[in-house]
């Protein structure tokens, strides 16, 4: 790379470094590959050299261009050295290492470790496919660690993008080229372009101050970098999104398969509202790297609980105890001493007679002193305290006395065959009859166990039950009659009361709609009069618009013209008001007959959704997000051709006065001119704005165009040469909409703070500025007379104004949800609106109420 202002190869700095070649150059410095002579190693050297106010003073010395910018030069040099000092404190494997910094040649230098590898953009291109989730995780996690260290050091990167991340040969990433000093210098010198990188910089970085910036600013930029990786394209730039948010969520735009949480975390990082983004790296890391949840398999005990109905709600103690008595726990499960064998003995004793006899015996037989009771229900959990009392209501089994040492679990190995012999001696009796509160599903389980009992021959050999083995029968649960409320009339009961209330509300709403359907849209204010279109104020003398035939509406005022799928972004009248042209999120261009309200043509774009629209007679021009501009024949319904300068999105298009010149504004701040009959390279390309262009309009009768940019400047340029004629400044918030009057004498700009400004096109004079909406304005338009203007708020309200006085004439709600487009027809009577509901609506001004003067 060559740079006329760069130091030549072989130049020595501080006696320790020799310049080898230029690596890169930006608005605030030049980067060199150099050799450190003493250590014979390659290093990277950054030279402070702000091109806006620096120059070579002969030889290698640098300095301010003039005395006027001397203070800016010195102030920026001090910030450059401070940044070097700050970066030198960081010692992290994923942050570029600063070895040294020094002053020489009346400027400053920073010596950094030379990172061998490709930047992230080149690495993605070399893959030839979308990166896999595992490959991204190897890059994401180290970058999060690095940023966390930077933010905890009270510092911001402020310039994260694919070209500022190096992927080493071992596939580990490293952050380079910090932009904090550049941001401070740009704020100090009002050079907004140095603060931003379209697509990667959040909206708060377009401001002239850094008050709203924080960790969330870097999170937005890194999220945009990951979005580029998984979709193959960067997100729309932030100022354009503030006007028309065409952001496609990562889930729908991704070219590969990724974790749902990973994609959602990228979407969250790219929120325009700073409060909606993660506020720290730690918060974002949890969502970005969270693994996919795995389904939890139920254990065997959980499945038993499902069968018995115990997992859904905690049962009563007596139900739980009886249910657990039915299903013994596995022999290999840990148990209190002797519990399993005593449980088997209890089952043998249950053969002694019916439940009433067992209960009688239990009441007659006292419990021996020192004996131990074990609750079967508690035994399932594996823990029963010695000498504890039996649970009330549960079937308790008395175990052998303390002098008897039972065989089994927890007390060494049992004699061979002892447990098997005991099991063979048992024939399970249907103990369900003992507990009247046992669930029905437990009865089924008991029947299955009984069906697998040993044969009668084996049962006859069974030993008689032990004398001290007692089964306690639980008392039947007392059942109470349910509460019965007092009788009421059937229509006063809860279900009927709800139904009657809803029916009454529905009748009231329907009555209101019927009563007011002929009065919408109308003003919210009082003191109004109904007027015809001739009552609209008109300019006198030269400002009077030519007489145009008024075309009555076939459909009722406000009736939608349906056909688009998704939001309608742009709509314009064509062919002297006989046609309406609209574009939407469905990547179609629809042509409507304004008299019959019928669709005439539908043109489908293969270049994606249109990001801008201009109409000239029967021709249309659309811009697209991939940098393509397409020319259409609306009458024939054909695509005539396309041109493309770069991959930067086309954000504004316009025809020249004769329709032969095609003009495009793009997200890199450039305006480009082509001739219609030539498909060669563009004729002229100029840097018009310091940030993204948002809209472009032709100025009738002046051979000029007007553009607005994210730098909050309105700029008029000559059509022939694209040279600047004049600029209009003063906007305190982002500009969002633009229009030029039909006679070319007035320019109207709207902004995010709800203000409308009118300027004279023949001078820089501000004609009028007034507050039109409480929130941002989505679109504006002039009436043919140039005196009346219409504005659309993003909230859906449309207002008609006397532009010269800033007086509200009419107001109504268009019913689109969020509005995106508005305009007057050539007859001065009809207003067209479009928005997120996918419909185009025509309104007759004769049916709109207008305030008195």
C-alpha cells in the first residue's frame, strides 16, 4: 500500500525501529510494519497523523495544517499518548500488546506486537461457507474475556468490526486498533465520520458527545460482527434503522445451524435502545454461550410416583403410607435395619384373617417396651429414627425386639438364600382392603403383585406368623360434606355474570362504531367545519399550483388497497396522479390505478427488498441493500437494467430533470451519478456526507438534488457535477424525512424530535420551524401549492399543516400501526398513506375536518 503522506521505507524512528512498509491508513493515523533493530523482530507502529488537520512540514516532521487547527492537533496528540499509556496496562492474550510509545517528528508513535494472521473478515471469506457453532465459540469466548478486561479497566474499544479482529494461525482472536482516542478527537474537532463504522456502530456513536456510550456500545459492535459472520452481511446502519428498521432477526438470516440462545443474544445486542441491550459482558455472556437445554429423563422412582399420582400433588399421609405399603422398595436400596424382612413378615401375617380381625388383634396386643416401629412410607426414603413413633394414619409394622439382629442391608452380607427363602414364603394378600383411602391405581398395582405370588404348594410350607408381628390398620378418613353455597338465580352465578358483562361491552362497542363510522377520520379538537378540497389554503401568485383535474375516490376515504405481504415502505403518485406506486417487505413493486383502486401491475424484484424509491413519468428507480440500483418500466412491467458501485446499501435514489440521469445515495455517505443509456462505471462519485445518507430528492426547476444524512446535515448538490451548492444545518436530533415542493422553492426536513423545518432552496434561510409530533416523524410531503404540508408520525397519526405559519389544519389516525410513507396527489385533494399493516390507503381531504383560523 502506498500513501503520499506516509513515512518512506527505511526511515528510522528513535534509533530503534526501521519502517518496512505501510499496512494501513485511516482518518487519524498511519500504520506501518517495522523492524525492531535490537531484538530483530517485527513490530507494528501507529503514527498519529489526523488527515483533517495534519500535514508534513518537510522531511518526516508532522504538524498542524494551519494555526486555526493547531489546538486540535495538540489536543489530539495528547489523547493519542494517553490511549497508549492505558493500553500498555492491559496484559491479556486476546488484546494487542503495546510495547512502547514515544514522541518524535512533532507527532506520536505507538509500538505494538505484530500479530500474524488474517483479520476476521478475511478469515470468514477463506472458509468459503458459514462458520460452524463450534468454530465461532472458539472466537467468541476469548473476545468476551478481552472486552470484559477492557471494560473493567474503565475503557472502551469503540471501533469493533471484522477488520479490527485478527485471527491468529492457531485460530485464537485478538482485538486491535482501538478507537477510543479517535472518538475523543472526533468529538473535540466535530469530525463525526471518525466516530462511526456503518453497520457496526450503534446510534449513540453518531452523536457528537459520548455521554450515552458505555459497555453496551462495544456489545452492539461485537454483536454486529457476529451477525456478519452467521449471515454473510452486516446489519443495516443504525441511522437508517431509526427511520425504517429493516433489520432481519438472526434466526431468519443465519446461513447455518446455531444455538437458539446464541441467535437471540445477537438480536438483543443489536437493539437500537441502549437500555434494551445487555449492560455488561457478564450479562451478555450468559445468554451468548449458554448450552442448549437437555431433556431431563425421569427416574424409576419418579415414574412410580407418576403411576401412584404422587408427583402431581402431595397426598394425605394415610394415602401416601398405604400406597407405599403396596410396592416394596428394591432389595438393593439402602434401608433402616431389618425393615425389609419385617415388611415381609407383616405381609405373611396379613394372611391370618380379614382386615377386621387384624385390626382387633392390633388393638388387643400391646407393644413391647423397647420395640421399634418403622413406617413403610418413611422407609421408602431410607431414613427412620430409632424408637420413633409411628406416623398417624399410616400402616405401621412392628419390628423384632432390640436383641434380634436382622439380616440384610446395612449390616453385612445376609446368609446365602435367606432373603430368597423369605420371599418364597410370602404370598401377597390384597392389603388394599386394610386401607379404605388407597388410590385406585394402587389397587391395580397390588393385583399385579398378587398375580406373581408363589404357588399354593410353596405357600403351605410357610412358617406361622411371629407372635409380635402386628399390622396396624389406619382409621378411615373422616369425610365431610362439601360446602354448598346458597342458591342464587342462574343468571347471577359467576359464569353467567361474566357472559352478560362481555355481551354488554360488545353491544356498546358495536353501537359506538356504527354511530361514528361516518365521522372518521376527524380532529380531536373542537370548533371545526367541514370543507371541500377547494377550502385548503393555497399560495397566491407564482406559488399557485397548476390546475389539475380532481379525481374522486371510488373507495370510501381510508379504505385499504390490499396486496402487499408485510410492511409497505414507500409509496408515490405517478402519471399525473393516475397511478400509485408502492414497494414493500415482500420485495414487490405494485402499480395501482388511483381512479379504480385496482392493482394494474406487480413487479417482483430479484434484488431483495427496496430500500428507496423514485418515480419519473412511467419509470421507477429502486435502491437495494446490496448496493444495486434497478430501473423499471412501469407501463410494460419490465426490469430495464441495473447498476452497482459497491456493496454499500442504496438509501436514496432520484432522477435527473430529464430522466436520463440516475442518482444514488448510499450508506457510506457517497452520492453517485450514472447516465441511463450507459451501463459502464459511474460517471461521478462524491463524498457528500460524513455518515450514511438517509434520503435523496430532486429539486424541480433548479437542476439540483437535496440529500439528508446521519450527520444531521441537509445538502443541496448540482445534478451535473454533484458539487455542493449549500448546506442546511441546525438539527439537534437525527433527520428522518425529506421532501421538496413541486415548484422547487422550498425544502422540508423532519427529525426524530418531532420538529419540521422549512428552508428556501435559493438561500440558506430557514423559513419556519415548528413542533409537529411528540415522537419521531416517519415521512413528510408537500401539497402541489407548496403552502400546505402533511406529516406522518411513527405512532400512526397524520397531520396537515399550513407550512408558512406552522398552524395545524387537520389531524387523523391512518390505521396502519407504524406509518412509513405519506404524500399528496397532484390534484391537492387526495392523501396517500402506507405502513406496517401492508396496506395503502387513500384519503379524501373533503372528508377531513379542518380547524378554524
